[in-house]
């Protein structure tokens, strides 16, 4: 079944209102859920929605808690998320970072004590759609061993970088610092498949592409081995320092992935010179990279954000594909 | 042979002065060369020095060209490096980014048209030693295929993130977006060794740890496969957009790795609240990560910057190890 975007968003909005979300919060949250499904990230859209309602009903998410500014200086603000609904606070934070960027060329909101932001690309795309570039990241519970270590003492700390394009096909990179998430490992295992490249270590300490072996040792691989291990650590250090927020260790000690630290940094191209130059530079880079001879015959070198854009156009035109039972269940919430 | 730090720096300084560097330029440049050797990065210190003098004498480096501010707005400045000596311009740019950060909490200098900055860690460490955190990166000539492509259309675009520690053992991450540089591949090949993990593709399109096979196909691997490919692209996009500078494609078309784009971003902890909290947060993160059980018995999980610090202390105390012939050759310059 395929559901029109407007129907899906409106369904989410009315359910959120019934479960205690205010008007503005329900508007932002329903857009984020519907947009994630629209972009083909179904796990963070419709399919996640019932769990969020369940957590709200249980009191794990307080839909009326809103982030509050606790410190301002120059291009920087620190916010306390008060453990409200993560994506609403994160969306308001990137919006504020854009306002700060319009004044100072760059703007930063360091958002501590917030809940999970769902899909990082949401905030990068949100900035790009308003014509801003962005760098955003979040920390997480420890789920990745540092380089040289055996047990998870790093988060996979997703990093987002976005750059707006005049043609609307924005560049949006959204990468976790682990090569494969545990969700991906499970999916490969359930499908009886090997990973496309090594994803961690087996019990003998050898690199392996067997997902089950990695699930057993929990020695999943950071991207680029020692390099991604260092980058994950850098993001937790800089993020927690800016937000004076919970660290990966703090979150892990609480045994519950909440009260996270998120950084939203926006850059305003209008504040830094000739916008035509800037757009033509971006196209030049994209075209140059895309001109690499494809590995697969008839293939095409895509950039981050390009595939999502194509899915988005298809889903806008033809409706968003849903699992029938999930859609029916959501309507009964 | 081991040479005292002061002797090495002073030797560099007097040679630079003889070859056309001004007083301030010679002072900064001699420190950077000596510091790189001091930290154990000999390839970017003493061992590189003769080549730089040669390039200066040939007119490829103009030691009297200094970067100039061409645009200012809020926390942001754009500089034209006028293809002067890369490390001097880059050092002055991170210094200015720190000044901007002291005013706006964050400061950015986008430095276009500059020469190679040598070692990226130099600028991260320079910021950390003055108590600032930093994010810096540079683009390069194309030397890495994008994900899904066969021929190099990305730079390895080194990224630096630093965070200051009160105890002086600063966190300094300095990572290129390629898993192995061509220099490293050559070193492994000459030593008859396999890479410690796959570093690229062989002629059959299979992942390989054979350095010679990768040197042949030039299909070296980005860190984290598609993830590092996207991150390399993101750094060129955001950097070139901020600097209105040369892109990886522009640099590649000129067939000479010069006129690069470099971004220097500094964060001032003093401007963003309680500095004691911030220092204790950093220690907490470092200690948590370091508590991971080591893979090697008796091993220790180190963080980026920790090993350099130990080498630095040793070399300060016992002198900097040099290859005798190189040291003699330098003294004759």
C-alpha cells in the first residue's frame, strides 16, 4: 500500500495531539516522521511511530518539555533539552543555529540533555532547504570499542554535514562512526548473508565479514579502524565540552540512551560573499566527483543525498510505501 | 644522532633567513619544522626541509607572499593565501580564528589559494596549546576514487580536531580520508609486508591487503568505504564554499598541488561557560574510553595526541633523532 504524504503527516499529527503533544510540537514531530518515510528511511518514520507513542504514554518521553536557552555568547547558545521529545528540540536548535548564522556567518546551538534525534539527516536537510550549510552531530550510548580495546567505550556518534544546492538536490551526509550498526548486522544475519566488507572481529581476533561472529564478540569496527575511533572520540569531546552535557560514559552509566548531547552548527552562505560563486563551486565539485568512471557497467557515482532525493520525488508522486499492518496499527493509536 | 630542539630550530631559522624568508615568517616556519620533528613526524620536519628550500630557490614558493583578508562578516574571515609558504599562512589563520573565537565563541578563517600546510596536526596543537578547541581541514589534489568510481576524483582532505587539556596532553586528531597514503603503501611494499587490513582493490576488483596491487590500480580505499568518500566530498564542498577557493578538481586540473583551500575553525572554552566543568568533562571522556580492556595483553588504549606527547617529551629531553646525512645536508644549505 502507498499512502499520500499529506495523509500520513496529518494522521501522525492528530495522534500526537491526542497523546499530549502541543500544537507546535505535533506539527514539527509529524513532519519529521512523515519526511523520514518520504525519504525512504522507513525505520525512522512510520515504523518507529508506534514505539514513540508507547514511550510517551509510559511517561518516558515528556511531550510538553521544551528545550530552554541556558547560556548565550556571540554566535553560540547552550540549550538544556529537559529530556523532551528529541526531534522537536533538535529541529528548534538547528533553526536557532541558522538565525545565529544569519547574524555571525556561523551559528552554534549546543543542545544537552535531549532525547534521541531519530535520523540525523533530518537536521542537515532542514538547514539545506533554507539555504544554509550545516555540521551536526550527536553522541550515543557506548556501542563501539575504541581502537586497541575490546569492549564498547565509544558511541557511534552520527555526524551530519549538509550543503545546499540551488537545484534542490542538497548534499546531505549522515554517517555513524561504526562501519555497520547492530541493526544492519542483524539484517544480514537474518538474510543469511555475509557483509560486503569486514565489519568487526571474531572470537579469534580476526577481521570477519560474518555478522553473527561480530554480534557475539561485540567487537564491531569503527570506520577507518583507528581513524573512526579517534573521530568518534573527538565528537564526544567537542560536543560534551560545548554543551557541558552528558558524555558517552555518562549515558552508558545511566543504562538508558537518553539525555544526549547534540551540536547544531549552521553556516549562512548569504553572509559570506557571492552566492552565485558559491553555487557554481558546489556544482563544479559534484560534477567532477561524478565524472569518475563507474565500477559497475552502466553505474553512476552518486553523492550523499542524491538517492534520498530520488526516493522523495517518487514517494511524493506515488505515495509512501507502507507495511499494511503497521499503517493499520498506527491508525488505531 | 640526536639534535637539541633549540639547535634544530635555530639552524632552520638562519637558513630560511638566507633564502628570502622575513623575520616573522622564518620564526614561524622554523618552529613548525622543528616541532614536527620534535613530535616524531620526521617526514614533515627535518626530512622535508631541504625540499622546501629547493622549491623556494626555484621560485615555486614565494616566502614574502603573505595571506591577506579579503572579506569579513561576524565570526568569519576569508583570506587569500597568495600562494605564500603554506604553513606560515595556515598558522596565522588559526591564530586569527582564535581571536575571532574570543569575541564570538567560535571563529572561522577560510584560507584559499594557499600552499600545502605540511602536517595538519600543527594547527590543532597550536590551538590546543593556547586553550582553544579546533576543527581544521584542507583539500588536496585528487588521489582517491569516490565510492562507486574507479579513478581518483576526491582528495584525501586531511581533517584535524583538537581539544585542549589542562594537563597539556592535548587531544589532537589528524586523519586523511584515505585508509593508507601512497607513501604508506610504498613503505609496506618496500618492506615486503602486507597491509594490516584491506587498503584498496586489485585488478579483479577484489579488496586486497597487497600494497603493490593497490599502487597498480590506484583504487585506494576511503576510510569506512562509502562513508569516508562522502566525508571527503563534504570537506571539499564546505571548504571551497566558505573560501570561494580552488576545489579538488581545480587543483587537479592545474597538475600541481598548490593554491589549496584550508579551513580553520576555533572554539574558545572561556567564552562558553564554566572552564572547570569543561576540563573535568574532557578527563571523564578520556578516562572512560581508556578503560576499555586492551586487545593486546599489557596494552593500553591511547587517544590521538597521546603518543606524540610522549615522543615530544623524550625528544625534548634527549634531543631529536635525525638521519645523519640529512642533518649534514641541511647545515650546508
